């Protein structure tokens, strides 16, 4: 059975550089034999996490939908935009809601535990969002995800994409695709172990 990868970006912006980068890494995962679901958080709007809101109204339907998606996939491919040296509130908020108990009273943390995970980032700055990539790795590690050692950050990302949202530099493109492929290999090895 093919490895199932859930690909998610921390930006819901039209024309998002992180979504474009994610899509290239997805091509690498597909070429490595995975089935990939690309999720846009714009389709899952959520209120800011608030424990009173949770107590009064429960976990919102969109968070439950995301929990279900996470439970149905073996591996996680995340593109994490850099806002002021960290990840976006959009992505962290979705993770916080997902980490809450599921309707079956299973800890939401179980959705992340032992899941093969890769994090990449793109930014117009020269560092390519490296701080966000590292900070998001740290959050996901804390939740028990198994982070592959390979990482990629794309600096000057606003100049990097050409027609059809492909990367202009073939060397860079193959490095990004290699992240997707490495994630699939790692997830397959975890399953076999
Ligand atoms: C509030 C805010 C803070 C930002 N801070 C940084 C930063 O610290 N470092 C950086 O490289 N880019 C920073 N940026 C630029 C974003 O990385 C850039 O807008 C990027 O395109 C966002 O990702 P997206 O294209 O996927 O939406 C910031 C943007 C915003 C809106």
C-alpha cells in the first residue's frame, strides 16, 4: 500500500510562496510512489483557540475534519512561512485545535505521534524562513512527530519561481523534490519496521 502523505502550508494566501514550494515537494513525494492529499487551511477556518470556547462549544467541526485527515495519513509534509522569526498563527492555531481530544476521547496528540514529518519554508528574505522551519520542527517534535533530518528553506523565494510555479533553478528544484521523496522513504521504512 502506498504511503499516504498529507501536505499542508501555514499560509492561506493566494499566490503563497510556501504553497508553491510545498507543491514542488509534493511532486517529489508522488514520484516516490506516495498518495498525497494537499490541504489548504483556507478551507478550514477556525476561531483562535480558547479553552472556554472549547468547553462551551466543543472542538469546531473544521478541527474535527483536520483531525480525521491527519488520522488517515502516514506522513506529514509542512511548509511553514516565516512571520517575525516564527511560524504563522494560522498554522499553530490549527495544530493547537487538532491536539485536543478527538470525539472518541483519544488524545489529539496521537495524531502526530510517530508520524514521519518534513518541514520546509520559503520567504522573500535571504534566510528563506529558516527560523520558522526550525520553530515548527520543534513544535512537531514536542508532539511526538518523527522529523526527517532533511530540511529545505528557499531564500529570495519571490524571485525563484517561473512558469507553472516551477523553480527556475533545476538544482534547487531537485533538492526540494528530494525532501518529498525522503519523507516517503522514511515513512515506508517506519511502516516496515
Ligand atoms: C507579519 C509578517 C512578518 C514577517 N516576518 C518575516 C521574517 O521575520 N523573516 C522573513 O524572512 N520574512 C518575513 N515575512 C515575509 C513573509 O515570509 C512573506 O510574506 C512570505 O511570502 C509569506 O509566506 P507566503 O508567501 O507563503 O504567504 C513576514 C511577513 C509578515 C506578514
